[in-house]
């Protein structure tokens, strides 16, 4: 499956959604219908309801999808490893990770 292109238009291209959903829809009967109902409800909520409900729904989807990423798996492995470290070493590791995250948010090298 292709990775997210650098162009900002990738979100609006049919091929992005097709690459993401094709296998799911082909392998599991009824998933396309479920997705259509979900997408319809989200659009309806945007048009006639509360934008915050749609944002909450998408945030929930993002959190759930994260559990299936390689990054999540590596974080879980790092966390499990940290449990066997003495507490001062585990705290130092957490502080290094926190500093790296802060640096990335500020756009500077970690």
C-alpha cells in the first residue's frame, strides 16, 4: 500500500481511499455497507448536526488505528523493556523520550 504522498491533495484523491479500503471491502462481506453508513452519518452530522461529534468520532478512529501501527508496537516493546530497568534508569529514559517529543513539536533537533 502506498505511503502518504508529500502533496497535500492526497487526502482528497479517490486513490487514497481505494488503497486504504479495497482489501477490507473485498475480504469481508458487508464492510463496504457498514463504511457507507458510517460515512453517510458523518457527512449528515457535519451538515445538520455537530461538527464536534464528527471530530470526536475521527479522533476515536485515529486512536483505535494507532493500536495497529508499527510505532505502537515499538512503543509497547520499549515500555515492556523499561519495566525491567531500575526506576532511575526508567525515569531517565522517559525524560529523554519526553524531551525528544518536545523538540519535535518545537521543530528543533532532539
